[in-house]
């Protein structure tokens, strides 16, 4: 993504967050969830993405498609989508969603964290990791979990610019380095 596009996405996200905090129908948590779902739908459905970003399709047709696809969405999300369609900026939606999440977390004082494990973590395990990280940082933690079979076992956590490597792969690498340094 170009620098100007990232800046534009952040502006849309900031404006949306401000409206979500002040508008009667606004709920930043709901807007965030809907933004993530909408961005995910565009990433998963290439035909929809192509139709909504194609210069060959007129704005009115794009607005109708948007209205029908997101008919159940909150009024704030629908208004954002219409603005993005009218300005031919719908390709910014995933970046707007990411920027909104970042701003929403900052407003709540929540740290985002990303945990990678060799197998999928259960909901209870994710909650336990988030609570442990919260105790470590003294802040609320929002954890997203991914699966990386190359880790072999254990957990790799990225939070606040720090990486905590408790994986089998990481321990084997550290052991290899110690053994080669002993020579």
C-alpha cells in the first residue's frame, strides 16, 4: 500500500471512530467487528472486490451492490462504505479496518498481541495467554492467534515491540548456537 493510501485509510478510521464515540447509533466495538468482517469478505470474494473497485461499473451500481451485501450492517458502516464507493476508495477498506482497530485499542488502552503456535489454541488457552500477558504488561491485551506448524510446539508471542519465543524451534536454535559457540 502506498503511503498516501495508508494516510487516507487512517483519516477515514479516525473520523469513523470519532463518529462511533459521539453518534447515538455508534458503538465502536460493533463498528470494529463489522469493519473486520467487511474487509474479510472483500479479501475472500474476489468477484465482489473486483465489481466494487472496477472503473467500468458506475457508482450507482456499486452503491446498490454495497447496500444489498451489507444491508444488515450498522448505519455507520453502511455510510462509510457509500463514501468509499463514491470516492472510488473501497480498496482502502482493509487498511481502514486495521487503522480503526489500532485507534480503538489505543483509545481503550489495550495492547494488541499476536500468538503463534504449532496447533490451534482453544478459547480457554487464548484467554489464559491474554490474561498472563495482561499481568506481564499491566494492561488489557487483545490476543489474535495463528497456527504455524513450523514452530513444532510451544508459543511465539509478539506484543508491544517485544517477541517472547517459547517454541521448540526457538529452543533448538538457541541450543544449536550454544553448542557452536562452545567449539
